[in-house]
């Protein structure tokens, strides 16, 4: 896929990302997340929230690198796999802005403000992750 294609694919509808990090004992951990993409002057970012004391946040503290897979499980099957490096931010204004946008994507605009407030409490971290590699394939079974 081209950048335009994988961006549209990963941003379509309510596709969740499957986030892979490494626990402190070295075992893998995969969890679904709500996310958005953000194009900045310095590169492309994945943006999502997590509790500041969550397994994900602790993993990022040890090693900011992770993988995120977004897929379409219907034939002919497609996916985008991101490698990225996370930074945690605790600015409530910025977290509210992104949590509201993410809530709108996954729960609908009518519920976006409720989800934004719910996911922008002081304990919540905004994760901004610089994308370092993209592997993207469409129509795998064609």
C-alpha cells in the first residue's frame, strides 16, 4: 500500500489496533486499543491514551518501542503493521482534545465529549508515538 492507502485503511471506521509491548519479565503482551493517526511537521504519529500506571505505560517507560497491527479480517484480507516509539504526556488539555476525537471515532460524535472527559482524567496519559516503520498489504488472498 502507498502511504495514502495505509493511512486511509488504518483510519477507516472503528478498526482497533492490536498493541504489542514487552512485560518486565520479557513476555509479550498484546491488547486492543483505540487510536488515531496524526501527521505532524516532524513525522507521522499514532495517538492514544492509557492510564499512567498501566502495563502499557510501564512497558513504554522501560522501552518506548512497540508494534501495532490494524487488520481487516474479511477476505481478501489486509493489514498495516506499525513500528513506533512512544512518549507519554500528562497535559490534560491535550489529552482531552485527543480523547474526545478518539471517542468520536469509536463511539460516535454524540458520545465523543463523554468519552473525552472519561479518558482525560489526571491519571490518564496521552501516548504520542512516532511511526518508524510501516508494513502494509492489501488483498492478501487475491
